[in-house]
């Protein structure tokens, strides 16, 4: 059995496991106050081009989204997201569980259109009853999106300007950020993300880490953010486990190297899928690829290959997802070619 099910099927990059083992017996302070966490913060500040950024480490993506959004919104505010956004669909209502509504706008293969966002915000404040409604207090983007698509630099800039016009923060979910940054079709850099966003996170769980996400506030975090993390049960006592991982990922450009590898494997994967006559549901420039398969062929392939159900295309066809990762090998892609 070979697997293209997702980008976190492997445990962790060998360099991370090596560093965790090497530092295992060191007595270190907890809750992110150890020297490895501080070293990781400095390296992240440097690659983001934000020398004063505040960086915090959390264990997982859903946890990160719930904590960040709850800490930045007033009780009467919600968060604007594409109707396909992770927080609106696949996080089991985690944001709503904190007491904040997810306010959805149409997504276009996962992306929010800047013009439609502006119309939505204008319409909200034109409504004479808006004082009785949930206020849009933040905008949430996924980059790459749940469809593997990417915002352009100009789109991020426009959305950022709209958010600043309405004095609400822009939050970017970077669970797969590395795979987006290393796509050969992107014009967005990490310093661009830091410039246009008020908060974002650099995903580790899906990009080589055993677990962990690095939350970056390029300018300033909410007051007592660490206390808010603790209140949500998200403050890891052995913070070293996250700090060591991110310190390793941002040593010698490892994060970017393994992300680039996944992007290269995705291009090879696309070649195989096209060669075997599988139509793409939409074009994705990142590590997630979506194709339409006849149900009978899909069930046959499932006996030897793991991949993800996405949605039904019609009564006899299904959209499925194949994902590459930092750990995907050329041998696996060749085996997929043979099986198809």
C-alpha cells in the first residue's frame, strides 16, 4: 500500500527526531521559555523580515485557529471566512464553541474575492439594524486554501487594505504555508505575508514537524496572549518539544527545502495523473491535487493506494485528492503510475 492520503502521514523529518533525541536529557524551563524556543523565534523573525514580531508555539491547527481568533475578537464579533474555509467546515465548530460566529462569504476555489469582501463589509454597515447583528471583527484566509489554490501578492495586498480601512485584523491560516511559498507559480514571500497580515501561523504539523504551529504577530500580539493560550488549555508545559522542532526547521533552510521537495513531487504527480487520463477538478499549484475518478476505478485503486474523498462529482464519479509531502518519494509516484 502506498499513500497520498494527506501531508501528515509520516511522523517527523529525521533531523527533527535527531535533535529531539540529542536534547532529550537537557533540563529546560517550560512553557516556551527555553533557549530553543527563543532561538526558533529569532530565526522566524529573521525569515519574516520582522525583527519585532511576537512568536508563540501551539500544538495543532484547529487549536491555533480557535485560540487566535478568540483572543482577538470582542464578544459581539465574528470572523469572516470563505464558505469553504477550514474554520467553517472541517473544525467541528471549534470557533463557534468559543462564542464567535463564522461569517461566511462565497469562496472561489477556496479564495475570497477582495471586491466581494469589500461589498460584504460595506453592506453590513449600511444595514440600519447592524447594531443588532454579529459584527465582522476579523478576516480569515487559508494560504494555500483547502483547494490547494494560492492568493497572489496583489490579492493579499487588496484584502489587507480593506481590513485596515475597516480596522479589523487579517489572519492567515498557514497550515501548509511552506508548500505555498515554494510553489513555482507563486509571487508571495514570507515577508509579504508578514507585511500584509496582522497575524498568521507557519504550519509545522503538515510540513515536516511531529506537531506544532508557529503563530506570528508581526507587530504586536493581543494583551496577555500567553494567558489566553493557557486559558484554552493550549499551553504546552514541555514547550521545548515545539521550540526544538521549529529551531530545526529554520536551520539551514530545512523548512523551505522540504517544502520545495513536496512541490516538485506534486508536479511529477500531476504528470502521472494527466498521462493516465484523469481530469482535474480544478488547477492547483501546490501539493494537493484533485481529480475526478469513476467510482468503479476509484474503488479498485483503493485496494493499493490511499487517497482522500473530497466530494461527489455526480452519481458515478467522485472528486478525490492526492497529496504529496516532504516525505513523498519518486518511487511512490512511479508505483502509482504502474497501478493506474
